[in-house]
C-alpha cells in the first residue's frame, strides 16, 4: 500500500507538504500579502526548470516575481548585500527563499535586512541583540526547500560567513521564521546521490546533537528521535533511488524535524563545522557527516544514555555507545561519506585557529561536555588524520 504523503500542519510554522504542492506558491505568496516577491536562490539552481517554472507560474497568477541567484555555498555577507540591493531596486515586498541551506539562509537574511538601518552583524545571535531589529522592517518569507538537510525553512536564523574574519555568524530574529513553507518532495528528486547523502546525514546530526544537548526539552527530544528513525530508514533508499518519492518525502520531513529539534541546542559537531566551513569553504553537511563520530568519542561519558535510547529506537541489538558508534560508521560508509577532513581539503596545520573559533561558536554551548580549546584542537587533528581510536 502506498503511503499518503500529503498534509498541512502549523508546527513550528505553516507547512504545505506533499508532491506537487509547489503549484501553490503564488497562493502562499498572496496569503502573506506579497504583490511583487523576489525569489532568492543559489547559483546552481537559477537555470533549472523548477526555478523558471515557479517564476512563470507566479507571473501567470498576476504576481510579478524577480530573481536573485547570486548566492554561493556557505553564503557571505556580500551575497546578502547584493540580494538586498536587488530587492530594494526592484521594489519588492517579500522574499521567496528557494533552494538548499545556502539559498534559504541568504534569502532569510535579505528579508530581515529589507527595512533595517543597522548593519546585519548587529543582529548576531548574542543575548538580546535581535531586539535591535525593527520588526516592521522584516519582509514576509515563503520558503521552498529543495534539499533535505538544513531545515532552514523552519528556522529563525541564518548562518552567514563574515568574510574579513572568516567566521560564520548566526543572524537571528523570531520573524525570520518563514510564514509559509512549501515542502514538495518532487523538487528533491534531482539531487545527486552524494548531495543526498551529505545533506541527509546533516539532518541526522541535527537530530542527534539536539537529543544529546543538555537541558529539559522533551518535545525537542521527541521530534529528534522520530527524525533519526525516519532518516535511518529513508536516507539509504533516497540515496539508492533518487526517484523514490516516499523516501524523499520522509527525508524532507525529517530535515524540518531536525531544525525544529535543535532549538534545544546543537553541539561540538556544529561548533567545529562552522569555522571549518568558513575557512576552507567545505560543504556544511559533508563536514558534519565526517565530524560526527570524532565528536561522539569526545562526548562519550556524557551521551552513553542517549546512545542507548537511540539504539533501541533503531532496533539495534545490545544498545550501547559502542553499538551506535559502529552503526554510525557503517551508515556513513553505506552512503559513501569519506572518513577524514583531509580528504575534503582541510589543512591540519590550522588546528589552533579552528579550535579557538569552535570554542567561540554559539553551538559550543549545546555540547554535553564543556570542551576546551585544546580538546577541540585534538578532535580536529583526529578528524584530519582519521584517528577514531
């Protein structure tokens, strides 16, 4: 029996889910009050039929729609500035955030900055800095994810690289949460297998780190567990057969669940991945996928209970840290994920710089152990060398 994969829900925002739901884009834009939206996406998507078709459908519905596609992987402050210039010059009144994590994050940042007078870096996720923003100056956002990893479509922040310091900054405001999300798994069927794997493991890491983060948040932990269960089942199927629409649907839902869960916190994987991505321009999901077992080792004494729960969820025999650790290694191998940072061009000689920035990253606060700069440097060196002992 074919599973029904169509639905609407309102947690954490309004989500229109199912194959073919991209046809509702114009309706969603109008529902937020947009009359002339700007579709923002990354460079790799701008010439694909899904983007051309979305813009054409909006035009046919009486909704003239501009396009800005000057967003690179690991989006920068310059990308946001360029998008903002196009938004203002075109007289746009809302943003369609369309694509993977880079496109979504850049688009949400453009929407935040649409009516602000202060520089974007003044809205970094530090204390109550978000209150500096004029909420009336934030443009409405409709998000359309085309990968299943970041979950940025249900997030209230964007990760933007500050070029002069090679730091990834988390820009936050509650109104950066898209008003409507259109999650159409048909938009993800063209993802190459290696991107499917990297983004999918990224979603797993979101769920895993959220579950292991300290603090009391049973709702986030429950969402994280179901996200991991879905990914363990669906990601290999989506990797093997990109046209498996049920697997694609489960992965799309799980990605949103990961981002919903990590409001509880992230941890050392992301604390390291952010500076590594900023310095070496590595793929975020792949970087997380490589780092996960190395950080698990470092956190072992604090996460053994979490690992036993996750083992039971995944129906693994003899639930323990070691059992889950071996499963993670096998899962990565099954999906073609490489084992070392060196294999993706990361230079071990910058360990001290990476470690210092990891310690300063906001994700460090969610790690179940208070890792020192020296401990971050040691994890980084092991991940470069492939030392999982």
